[in-house]
C-alpha cells in the first residue's frame, strides 16, 4: 500500500460490535417488522388515488418496475409462451396448453425482491 495514500479514520470496538448487533437484530426480527408494516400499509396503498404510496417498498404487494411507463396487455387468447434456443424440443404454448396439458403443482411461499419488498403466501 502506498504510504502517501490518505487513510480513513478507524472505527472503534463499540461501533463494530453495535453494527454486528444491529445486523443480527435485523435478521431475527426484520421479517416480522416488515410483515406488520405491510399489513398496516396495504389498505392505504390500495385506496391511494395519488399513487405516491407505491413508492413505499413495504406495502405487501407486487411492484413492477418499468422504464416504459406502461405494460402490454394480452388477453388469454393472445398469450403465447415460446420455448426455443438451446432446447431439444422448441414449442409455442398457449395459456390453455399451460393450464390443461401440463402437470399441475401448487406451491405457497413468500416472495421477496432484492429491492427490499416482500409479499407473503404467494400461490
């Protein structure tokens, strides 16, 4: 390391231990705090005519981030899933194909996004 390079100020033992403690506390109770916040905020965000509450990441519902300003709408008859590329059997499936021809499975889990929001019990 260059001796002339500026050095940052070292942190003390209390700061390090406090940071570790707060991180552990977040791991232990963070999900419960976020769930309680989501339950409180969900009715607010569902009835917010301004849309400003969508900026709060803990509202207990899915958020869609887009740079286009709108999302395409397709009805069930227009929907197509194309499976191609490095696959053995390329296919184009309709929504009816997905609903009836393929084996069905059910799974319920919490969905958590890397941006910090989560939705509980997603089917």
